[in-house]
C-alpha cells in the first residue's frame, strides 16, 4: 500500500524538492557510539521513569550526557542508563494474548465486592 | 493481511491511541515521520548557530547567561528529536549524513544572518514564537516518541520566547538608536518568520491522508494566520510596527489580513541560495569532521576498558 504525500508542513519542504525521500534504515556505521536508554528519578521516593535515549561511548559518559540533556531544570535526582541493545520488550502483536485474560477477572478489584454501608474503614 | 494491519492502525489513530515504535505502521507513515522529525531536529541544531554568534558579545552577564542557556536548550531539543527519529529505524549518523550532504533540510529561517543584538530579541519573539505555534499541536501528534519529545520541548520553549520579547521591550524603552536597531531587526525577520510555516496549503486530496494519520493537526495557513493575529497585537506593546502595509484587522473574518509572502525568496532559500546557507552547513560539517578523532578516541578507550574488565574477570 503506498501513499503519495504532497502536504507540506513546518520544517518539511516535501520530497520532490529536497526531502530525504529514499530513506534507508539499514545499520551501516560501526563507528557510531552505542545508544543508551535513560531513566530518571524525578524526586526521592519515586520510581525511575524512561525519558528518552542518547549516544555515548560508555556508561559514565552516558550518565554525564543524560544529566546535560534530560535534567537541565532539576528534573531528576538520580539517573539510570542502560545500553538499548540490552532492553527486551514484549511484542505488541501479542498484546491481546498477554493482557486480555485479565479483563474477565473483575474480582481482583476491590470494587467487585458489595458490602453494607454500615461497614466503615474498609 | 496488509490491509488488515492498515485498518487496525487507522483505527488506533482515530481513537487517539498513540502509535509506538514497535507497532505496525504503513511504510509511508514511517518515512514521513523520519523526514519530519529529522528535519525538525536539524533545525534545532542549525538554529544554535545564528544565536551562538552573539554569546560572546551579549551586552551583560545576565544576557550572556540567558543566551547560553537558550542555545544549550536548542542542542537538547535537537537531541530529543534525533532520539525520537531513531526509534523509527534510522541511525543518528545517517541523519547527520543527510544533513551534511544537503539531502535533508532544516528550517529556512536559520539561513538569515544575525546582524545586531536586537536580532536575539526578535528571534526569541518571532522565530521561537512561530515554532511554538507549530509545536504545541505536535504534542498530540499520533507517534508516541515524537509527541513526548514535543511536550518536553514546549515546556522549555516558552522561556525562549519571553526572554526575546523582554530584550525588545527593554530596547523599546531605550535610546533612539536602540529603538531603531530593534525596528530594523523586526523589519528583517518578520517575513522570513511567516515563511517558517511553510508553503501555502495545497488542496490536493493527499492532504486528507496526512491529516487522517494525525501527524499534524492544523494546516500551514491556519497556523500562520494565528501567528499574525497574535503578533499584530503584541507589537503594539513594544510601540514598533510590522513591515506590512497590508496588515489590517478584518472585522468580518475576525482575523488580520496581511500581505503576500515572497514565495520566490522562500524557495530560493530552501534550495540553498539564502544569505547564510553555505556558512551554516560549512560550520556544521567542520564541527563534525574536526570532532571525528574525539569520537573515535572515546570509542577506542571504551572498548579498551571493556576488554580490560573482561580480562580481569
């Protein structure tokens, strides 16, 4: 299925004029610094949360870069970095099989149970 | 099968469910996004150059610190966006290569020179103002990583516009020479700022497709009109004027009418014939080439350390 887009947007002057029309998405360059995923704890007591990624030669540099890129306005008190190739993810195509079985188990939620109004603090 | 995927995809977009990198998406959607996000990222990176020009000559320590912070933000914005584009399968180095070879473009506005200090004010007010106008709706764009990057960008961008307006406001209260300098800067940047929204809306049926994908939610002309309406009022606070004799409030439309944009100039600049196209790209390429040994050395050092650690274990 192919579409022709002629709509032109901000910062996008179209394919015919000069856009990168034939974008190849093959990995070619071995000299590129590895990609790291960055997780930030915004304040003490909260979980680290994924904020984005960056390139760095090693873990120490990744943390330094993450400080500069992702915490310029006190967004964090702690940084985790992990090389992107070490992340394993569930397959979105299997989402149905993975998560649907939880749908029909409403009894796992407290609201499933009818209790008399006299019962307090429960 | 492809058709089914297409339908599921469109259904998600219609229900405002964000598309994530590992989800199935039409190839054309992927390519459109790679092009748009990378051009956006390149614009942030090249955008550091015209302002970097004034860091050493900022009129006070306060202004210097602000300008440094702003330029650093722009580097950050470029990096958020590159990282969003990379989730679509293109590498950082490929994007750089497309920029350096002229295959990918950046916003034409950065091909104009920054001649006076007042230009720093006008860039903040008009150029960042136009960018914000475009970026706020992008926070709801259908591709998750792009939308998240834009939320981050928008949070930071507001300071950029306010500091710019403040520079102009201070100049507007200054000496006659300072007022002249500010008006001159507005005169030079106004039309290129309007061009930032891109060419006029194209009435082709393909427009419907891209709106349907919710990559973008407003047309170029809609956003441009909004921008003109806002600026025509803000300029009054400064006591300056916008260089357009046709600029007039239209009661019936509820908008400002404005003059014809010089599209020939726009396409000339896009095609590489603007006042600073060569200078900008040369500066970018020089930084990339002269930094090569640093990148190689850091990688060699990291590899050596990793090997040593392995040997010790």
